[in-house]
C-alpha cells in the first residue's frame, strides 16, 4: 500500500506512487525546500521531485514549498515525474558544466509536454493553473525581448526561451490569448519561421524522448557533443549514460 501522504491522489496516481516506492524499495520522502532548490526553480512557492541513485540505492524526495503546504494536484504532478524517471526509466537530458540551466529547462519542457497533458486530464483546476503560469512566463519574455541592451548571447538565449514557450503553450493550452503576443514578438525578432519549424519537428519525434532531446538541442544552437542522455536503473542500482542520437 502506498504511504500516507499519497492516499488523496486519484487512483491511477496512487498506483504510480506505489510503483515508485516498489522501485526504490522504500517510501517516497518529503522535505522542506532548501535555498539551492528554490534558486534552481526561481520561485519558492513550487514543489520539486528529486530522484536519483546514490551508492547503489534509488530514492525519490519531494521538496515542498516553504509554506509547507502542497496541494493534491501538485503532488500528483511530482509523482508523475518520479514514475517516468524511476519506473518507466525514460532517458533524461544532461549537459556539460558551463551550460547554465539550459539542459534542465529542455528536460523539464519535454517532460511537461507529457505530464502536464495528463495533469489537465486528471485535475479540474490544472488547466487554469498552467495558463496562469504560461501568461506570467510570456509576459516576462516579451518584456525582456523589448530591452535594447541585450548582448548577442542574451539574444540567442532569449530566442530559444521564446521558442520553448511557444512550443509548450501551443501544445498544452492551445488558444491562450497571450500566445498571440508571444508570436508577435517572435515575428518582430525575425523568428517566425523557427516557430513553425519547432512545432513540425516536435510532432515528428513526439513519443521518442531521445530524438526530442536532440531536436531541442539543435534549436538551442548548442553543440550536441556537450550533452548526453542518462537514465536511472533502480534494480541495478546504476545510472546508464549514452550520447545524443545523431540527426
């Protein structure tokens, strides 16, 4: 039986929590969010699932918001992350040092294209919550894009951030009014063609996480040799790694 914090989840997510706990041979734990996790997320009101294997032992820990309160929908979201990483053992994108947060951003987006779609199906309040997040993100990106002091590197990173936002919002919340504002800014920047290309490229590889990761790295205009794929193998107590697939 799944441990107590997860009893309020919908049945299929309770089963996924049980499968995660079976895979790690123990309970999914929770702990207050530390400053390092909050800095990584850029916000203190979110939760984060930390999965891994240390000295041959797999673990899954939910970092809860500073308030100490985590709602059922958010908990379900984090359980889906853990299930994909530890039970389905999907490949995850990793990057070399010096790449800032880009590998984590790509990995999170690719997982959200799967997980948030399920979340919206399972929780009646999920769509409105994600639309609010997407609106906030788009507003920030548009404001940043309208600055006149961006370096070439900043502009390249901004281009990819806007394209990521375009991909995620159009796939998960089609018809979001703010998407028109994002498209207008992408068009002003000369990136309209990229918006069509990233959508068509994603549709070709949807369902193939390895190919999708390689595709996103190409759209980021980064060296694929600085990235790799990894996945957790709890039964073996090991982490498996390999190179990104070729184009």
